[in-house]
């Protein structure tokens, strides 16, 4: 996965030390309540299916970051409707030894236009799935989709 320039610059100063980052998950939905579909992408690095995710750039609004990631990763235009989940994820260590921890802001997005495809090389597939026919995903990613499809516009804050 391409690393943002600001993260590379920070890594030059702090090496592999734990870096606190803000991330966004865009759960893009289309269709009607009885025939709703979700946009998922298959990550090129590990083959996992996920909603669109990304790091928020310094000074960038989280909803704008999610819309940017949808366009960059899947060539989909979508607009944020609601923040549906806020969660601090556990620290993680990447293969190169870098350590990061993320505050994930999950948004429900409304589809506007475009046909999904893996637009930037971060993903090997991008496509729509019926909510009752999603591929196998991690519990964490399923929780993000569930928060976006719960029908609530009130964000869940997890302890």
C-alpha cells in the first residue's frame, strides 16, 4: 500500500516508533433498503476484502478523505452521509518494522456515480456486493459495515 508522503517524512525522524494516525473507512452503499449493495475492495497486499479505507492527510476533513479514497481506489464518486463509528484500533507492526495505531472514523457514504474497478493499484478487485452475499471479511471490517447499515445516524463510540 502506498504510504503518504507526510508519513514517510515522519518516519525519517522517528524510525519505527509508534505513530498515531487518523484513518477513515468509507462504507459506500447504493440501492434501496430491500436491495442494498455495498462497495468492497480486495487489498492487493493480503487479499482481504474491505470497505474503502485510508489515512487522513494533515488538515483534510475526514469525509473529504473518504470521498478522495473512493475515487482513488475504486473510481467511485460518493458523498458522506453520517459518521457511524469511532474506534481506536490496536497497535500494529508492519513487515518493515514500522509501528502504527489508528483512530478509525467510519462513515456511511451514498453512491453517486462510477463503475468500480481497482483504480490505483492498492487493490486487485473492486465491486458491489449484496449485503446478504458479502465475501468473508474480518470481524473488524464486518463491524464497520454493520455500523453503516444499522439505520442509525448516531455514531457508535466503542470502549
